[in-house]
C-alpha cells in the first residue's frame, strides 16, 4: 500500500508470503515504485523494523538511505527506522535506456 501526497510517496506496507520471498518479487515492486518516484520527482519513504536485517539490506541495495529528521529524533528510541529514496535523473536512465534498446 502506497500513500501519495503532493510532496512524497510513502510505502505504508509491503508483505510477501513466506514461499514468495527471496525470488525477486519484492525487488520488482520496489523498482516499480522507484520508477514512479523518479517520474514524479518525489522522494519515496518507508519505515522498516531495525531488527529486519534482510529488508534493511535490500533497501540499502536499492538505493535507500536512513533519514533522520527532528521529528524522528524527538520521538526517541524506536524499533523502526525511516528510510528514503531520493530520485535523481541519473539513477534510472541507464536502466530505462537498456529496456528501450532491447524492445526495439
């Protein structure tokens, strides 16, 4: 589930059944959301449990960074962290260009 505002896309929830994990489905979904974020020039944010190391590794691999804001710092210790993908015109173009070249 994604919440889209005028300024940001927020991935509220993503869940895969156990037998569907580690097959690339989650990565494909995140790439699609990153494409939407890039095309709309909006950051893509999500929250992830600090203990969920596989998910955190995946998000880092896909270009997400930890985001610390004054609001999250004031909230104190938590078991979730805010991560953000900031689209840049240069991140997605090579991948999109290769898709277009293969399609022609």
